[in-house]
């Protein structure tokens, strides 16, 4: 297949209590795409946020237009993987970007993802905190050790061929993401890891771009003890089944 750059890019933006972050991340996305001459749409999948996130998203739809901003909410929290499946039903782009809505992923890296994809005709381009000039900013030592430890365990047990499995800032060919969704069974934070492991199994190609990850500015982190236990269970399940 000849290498070609993306036409329209669809951004899937799952949200839960992100009313303060959402206007800024949408503005940064719109500016980045406009400056780069890239056609785009942003699909906001809100899981019944009680803080007014949906009302903010509705205002953003009016400001930017419903061809650029699509609010596709759900009644309650149903998990990250199912949020992407829900959002993808409405995506019209050839390529799909998944990212966090809390400003920890800066949209300025998306044009680099697109350049990398075109350069190597990759099926997936993943942002990495652990390669080149990538890094993490704003985390305390405990959080950094948990992240590094999780990534190290994953590398040793799964040998995935990618340097950052627990990150959630990626560009996918739409049809590749659809195939991976059919194969993935994990929920929560393990879902991101399984996506790359399954991609390797299915023979999809993965390129990497170093990114800076900045801890959220507003709101609380959703990583807690339950997520860490779920991650370890998921890691062992993947080790046993892949």
C-alpha cells in the first residue's frame, strides 16, 4: 500500500468531570489543526459528568459548529474501551486520535504523529514518554516509580515492541482501531496496553513519537489503588494469553 497522509482526523475525547479543562483542550486542538491545514472533528464522549461538562460541551458545539464538535454522551461511567467504541461509531475520519481531555497531552504533538505515520506508513503512531526527549512533568516520585515499574514489568513479560504501553495518546488508522477493538477484552488502564500487544499479534506496524506528559492542571487524577490492582491482574492475564 502506498504511503499517504490522513484526510480527516477524528479525535475521540472521553470525559468525566472535565468542565474546566475541556474548553482549553478543544481550543488547542482547533488551533493546531487549523494551523496545520488538517481537516478534523472532535467527538466528546462524556460519561454522565455531574460537574456540568456536558453543558460546556454543548456550548463548544455552538461556538465551533456541529461539524467540528460532536457531543455523544453516555448515561454513566462505562469504561475507557467502551467510550472509544461508542465514539468511533460517529467518527468520519480516516485516522483517529485518542488522547486525554485533562491537558496532560498537548495537541501540538498531533502534526508530528501525522508526519511519522506518513513517513513510515504506520498503522499506529504512539506517543512515548520513555524515548528520545519524551518525559513526564508534574508527577511526584511515587507516581513516577509506579509508572516506570508498570512499564518495566510490561516490557519484561510481554515484549511488545513499543517503549510506552500505558500511555493513551495515539493515532490509529480507523480500520485498524476497529479490528483491535474487536479483539480487546480489557477495561480501564489495561485497555491501552492490550491494544499495542494485540497490534503486534495481528502484524500491525507501530511508530513512536516522543511526547511530554504534563500532570493535569484542574481536577483530580482518576488513578487509584483499584486501578493499580486491575492493571496487575490485566498484565498477568495478557501474559498468560498472548
